C-alpha cells in the first residue's frame, strides 16, 4: 500500500538518506486507553481523490512557513497502523483496511504508522500543490455550496450546476483579492470544483493569471491547469515550462504530464532546461505502465546534460527495486542504470 507523508522541503535530502524517523505521539484508542508511540509517522493513503490524500497541506502550512513536499513510501498491506480522525480515538487495523476507512471517512482523517520508515521503503519525494486542503476545521468545508465528495455525490442531478457555481464564485473571489498572498490562498479554493468537474469547465478565466509577475501565482495556475483537458491548456503550459523560475517549470511539467500523458510530454521537452527534463524523468518512477516509463528513459538516455542522464540512472535503479515485469524489460533497466551512471 502506498502512503504519503508531508515534510518540509528542507528535510528532503536527509529523508532520502535516512528515511522517516518519526516523532513521539500519544493516541487515544477506541478502548479508551492511551497509546504511546515513540516513532510515529503521520501519513495518508494514496487514493484516487487527490483532495483526500493531500487535505492536510494547507493546515500544516498554517504553522510552518516552509514549503512542503510529499514523501511517498510503501507499507505492507497487512501491517498494522492506527487510523482515525485527528483528536479522536484511533482504531488499529491493517494498512489496506486503513486506506478503505479513509476513503469512506475522508474529512480530517489521518493514518499513523507506529514505527519509522526506513530509507529503502521511500519510493520518492515530489513537490505537492501548496494550496490544497482545509484550514482550521475540516467540517468548515461542509457548507452550502461545497462540492467535495462528502457534500455532493456524483449522481446528484444538480452536480455540474453546483460545481460550475463553486468555480465561478472562486474566480470572483480571486479577482477581488487585494494582495498576492490572498490571490494564492483563494486559488487553492478552485482545486476542488476543478477536480470534480473533470475537464468539463473552460480554463479561460484562469489564463490571464498565468502571466502574473509573481512566480508563486504562475506556479499555482500551472498546477490548476493540470485539471483541464490537454487541448484547452497545452499551449499555456508549454510556455510556462520555459519560465525563468524553476518552481514554475516544475509545476508546469507536472501539469503537462497529467493532461497530455508521458509520451506526448516527452516529445515536447527537447528544448526545455535540463532541470525541467530531469524532473519530468523523475515522474516516470510513478508511471504504472512499465513500457511507457522505459520509453521515457530510453528517449533521454543519451542527452547531453549530466543532470538528465543522472535522472535516467536514478529512475532506472528505483524501478528495479520493486520490479515484477518481464526479463527483457528488467535487462534494459539494468543496462540503463549501469551504462548511464557510468
């Protein structure tokens, strides 16, 4: 089972090297007793609903100025974890069962792994949108007009009317923002209606913000454009992929990969900065189709940039750690890991 832990960007290097050591935690058990854990790791399961997985981002950032990154790790399905709503009793169950519990009870949910996570179990560390989730109280999201899955079922007859209304209300609020910080915060409120719309809303109201002088706003817009259809936003994302600011380029290439797919994106990046290509290659580590991931690695294996070829070697090595595919693919990955690294 895949889980994600949110950590400060400044800790990424040490986590890669040493894993997640965890922190002391006291949990209330369903029996009423208190459970003391010396090395607890707070996490969320990686589920199809992105808002559920990353709902803690904005709340954690209220107390920490540092940018957060997502630390992905694998935990055996049958290993025991604790799951529950924060500040409420937690139940001990298997990791797989905990993921199902969170899916059914998303608001304010959290999973606590009772021991630290060794570096060998870390699958990767990636940037995460900084504007997603609730603040102060998850129940505050359950207000009239809320379009989260808990408040608006997919089969509701007024589904798209409510989703479009939530998006338009969000756009009005963004346009009325008095500061860049307020603009960035309000842009975060658009993630939920856009996720629920699944490409059935036009991106035009957002495109003007892609030319903002503030790189944080441009990066936020790039992330949002990853929720539209490729034909609607590809040209804008291609421009942002060449942005002067690395953070904007990263957000843009991630969004481009989401809307256009790995193969299409791969063919569009030849003239982009090496760090952007290297970041795209890192995304191949999460590609479910091994053939597609291998295609990306092969495509960039002979790139002139050392940073790009080093990324190829890292991803090839990473894919081999948990590889279950054909012998032919394994042999090619092994060759890439050795040849490119040398």
